[in-house]
């Protein structure tokens, strides 16, 4: 713009175009079509040229401005300082703005001001100095910047106020941001962590885990619900659930990882507490069930004891006779077998009434059913209940608490037995089935009178019972147990009468 | 002692049944075992049974029902009932139904053997009495109607005089009938005559 020379001093020269040569026409076109504002002032600050862009920017017609001091276009404190700038330059030749340009503010006719980038050049005509100012409106850019800054602040506020730990790190595992929650939970402040390796909060035995995570991030993978342990500054451990995603630069390259970590220590503690209570309740219910079964169980235990006694007595008598030893030996073998049988009953009983934590393992549903039937069918044969079991082959394993699933079955078996007490035909059938690849199912059906509708609806609620004995929590606990295994339990009314209880559990021998 | 006598064991629990059989056989008893009351009732052992050992708790027909069925059929061999723990009310009902003994499981073999021994004695005695009664009845059948009338008076404890008055005959005639009765019975005393008459009526 230094080369751009105003055509004349007067406004008429520029504006009228009278007698203009080709050069003047070009100059005028330049002034009028320029997107940026162009203003020319004299040595003392009087406006000589005020182009169309300026009119648009400031809201003045050029006639209102030309001849007046340019400081009218400046808000305070620029206005007061302006005359001083010019005088200073005139006196010392020291350039504050000329040839460089800087960001200042402009004052519109309506009194509002706006950000602008002002670059100033200097020229001389006939020994008279003049200045050319080019004004680039920064409103839109600044507005955009402000919006972005506001958004950034907003985001930063969210990050800072988050209950979850939010941090980022580069691919070398060096921390780049560290929020308030990170400080609160890990105990290290941002000044201690930013620029440091994240390893500091990772237990030594988990370091390779973190490396594996970073490797995945480098491949552009996201990671979520990854539960692991971290070290607080005080050395204690905290359980966290991690979510990580890669951070890309403008060129789309992965340069780091953003990490959100939720402190799940309390959540896990509460879950463990719930599981503990559930196990205690289940245990109480098992004791209740055993109380009701005790007479039948005593009878069941008496059988092998009676048989043992008989074999032992028989053997003793044979041993007292001449040559009876040979006959006695097989009887003693039989006595031993009966003691083993009694031992198994006691073992089964003991594990059933044992107070224990919820403990799942890989199990075969048919094994569980067989054991449960050995307990639950006790005494029923003598009452004329005929048992039919149909165990499907080739069922997948389940991941289950053996004793608790047995408890569900014993409960269902006893209920079925009671339902049939006054019935002429007493048929108890237990079957396992595979309703789909991912499920195993068990059905316990009786030939009882069936369930009245109102009972069926209330069935799985606690303390609802049609029986005189028992707590009425049996089926409610059955449901709790089945649901703790991510399964479901329900009843149906088979076409041939009676009631059927079904439950299904997800297959899979692993957690 | 146990030569021809038969012990029958009825219990649905195989281990108890077979072990009891082993115990009884070790004591040289002859044993038949059955896994249900109905099988026992259907077998020919029913007629030869001298002692029944039965579990009170069984499906279909329990020990008590079997006892009642035996009573209904007039089978009179002694019954020993085996009960489990807590079955005392059942045991009492069994005794009322005529069981000779009840034994709680698990039991000492000696107790069981003693009970079976006693049962077999009772059985033998019962069989002896039944034989005696049959013999006495045969003797009674030898008497004339008039002699029977006289015998009834004597069994009722009446003197010759009273009997003569009751029957409207002379005391002398009563004496003659009495002598004939003793003759036919082949006994020497009046007390023996009365015993035979009572024995004959015991198993009416």
C-alpha cells in the first residue's frame, strides 16, 4: 500500500473523478472495491480519504468524516492517545505503529466499538506527510474466537467439575492434562503429574497392562469398562473403571490418549456387601428348608446306619461260628459301603447348610440336579411320590454357585411334593434342557392341583406363602438366586394339569 | 429251633432289607425278602410265614396298612415293625393293630434277633395251640347231643345235682354221661375234660 498514492488532496479529486486519467480510475476502483477499510489522513490527523468499506464499517458517510480528525473513529483510550502518537512520531521519528500494524478498536457512529487490525503506512506529497490506514475488521474472527474460548472454558469447567477422573497423555505415557477429580482421587496435583509418566499411579504388577492399552490406542482402538487398580499418592489402591480413546492431531495422526476413569471402589464394596447379604439370606433360607427336611433326612440317614449295623452284627455272628470268616468278609465290605453312603449324605447336608460366600465356578447342570434331587426327594418315595428325571445330554457348562442352584432345586422339589400331598397320583418330574446355545434350562413339574391365579401372581414375592410351615421366602430367594446368575424363573400350567416351574441360566463356564 | 420256621422281611429300602436278611441268615434263620407289601401278599410265602418283619414307611402300602390287611385276612403270625426316628405315633398304631414288637432304626442286631426269636416262639405256640384246639374239637365231635349238654353244665362249673336239675334228668344219669365223656376223651379227671372243652372253643 505504500505505492498507493492518493490522487489529490481534495475530496473532489477522488470522489468526482472529473478529468481523471486511467490511473485515477484504477485507484478509485481499488478504493471502492477493497474489502478492507482504507483511510488516508493528513499529518495533523484530518481525514482525507474514507472508502466505501470504511463507510460500511463505521456507519458514517465519507462526507461526515472527511476533513475531521480521525480520532473521531476511535474509542477511548485510543482517541486521547492518538494526537500524542502523531506528535511523538513527528518529533522523534519513532514508529509505534507505522509499517507494523496492530490490533486496536474502532468507534462506530452508533457509539459501539469493534475490534480491528490497523496497518499504517506513511507517505509524502510535495513535502507534506500523510498516513494511509488499512482497517481489517476482526469482529467475526474475534467473535468466533470468543465463542471458541467460551466453549473451551465450558469444556474445561465440565472437565474440572467432573466426578470422574479425566486426563490425557501422549503416546509415551506422559501426562498432558489432569483434572480436579484426578487430583482429588489420586492425591497428586497437576503440577506433580503433567509431563510425568502415568506409571507413577500404576501398580508395578499392572504396568504391562497399561502398555497393552497404549498399544491398542496406537492402533486407533477405543477401550471401555476396563476395570483395574491404581495407586494413590498415599500408596493405597483405588479400583477404577477406565475408558480410553485416541487423540488425533489436525493431520489425523494419533498423538495421545484421552482417559476417563471412574472410581468404582465404593460401588464394588457395595456390590460385595449386597452379595454378602444375599448369601446370608440364602443361607438362612437353606437352614429353614433343612429344618423342614430334618425328619426326612434323619430317616434317610438311618437307612445306611441300620444296614451297617445289620451287616456288622451278621459278620460278628458268622465270625463266632466255625468257618464263618469267609462268609463274613463280603458282609463287612457291604457294611463299609453303607458307611460311605451315610458319609455322602452328611457331606451333602453339610455343604448345603454351610455358611458361605457367593462363589461361582464352572458346573454341570445335570450334576447339580442329581445332587439336589438326592436331598430334595428325601422321604418322598415313602409318601408314594414317583420321581421321573430326564437329563438332557450335551448341555453346555454354566458359571454358577453350585449350592445356591441346588437350593433353588430343593425348594422347588419340596414345594412340588407338598402340592401333591392330597392327590391320588403323585408324579414329580425333573428335566434339564437346552433352549438355545447360550442357555440351559431346568423344569420341575408336579401333578398337584395347580396354582390359583392370585397365588401365581404373588408367587415370587417374599413372605407370601400358602403353607403353615416355613418363612414364605423360599421362592423369593429362588428368584433372587436365579437373577444373581443372570437367569430367569417362571411358572407354567402344563396341559395335563399340575404346576411346572422353569428356570434358565446363561451357559458358559467362565465369568 | 429255626428248622422249618420262615421269617419274611418286607422293606422297600434295599440296603436295609438285604442287610437284615444277612443278619437273620447269619443266625441260621430261613428268610424270604420282599421290596413291597403287595409282593408279599401275592407270594406263597404268606401261607408259610412264621414271623413278619416290616418297615412301617413304604410307598403304595405301608407297614400299617399291611398289618390291617393281614388282620382282615385272618393271618395270625407275629409282626415286628421297624420304624425310623420320629415315627413313634406310627409305632403306637402298629402295636394297637396287634404288632408283637416295634424296633427303632438303627437297631442293635441282638435286639432284632431276640425279637424275632420271641416272635417265632409265639408263632410255634400259636401253631401248637391251634393243633390242640383242632384235636379238642375232634374229641368234642365224638359226643352225643346229651353228652354235650352235660359237658356245657360241667364247664359252667355246676355240680352234678344242679346239672341234673337244669337238664331235667337224674344226678345218676349225669354221672353216667360224665364217665362216658371222660372215657371218650381218654382222661382221668374232670379238670382235663374242662381244659379240652375250653381249648376247643378258643379258636372258634
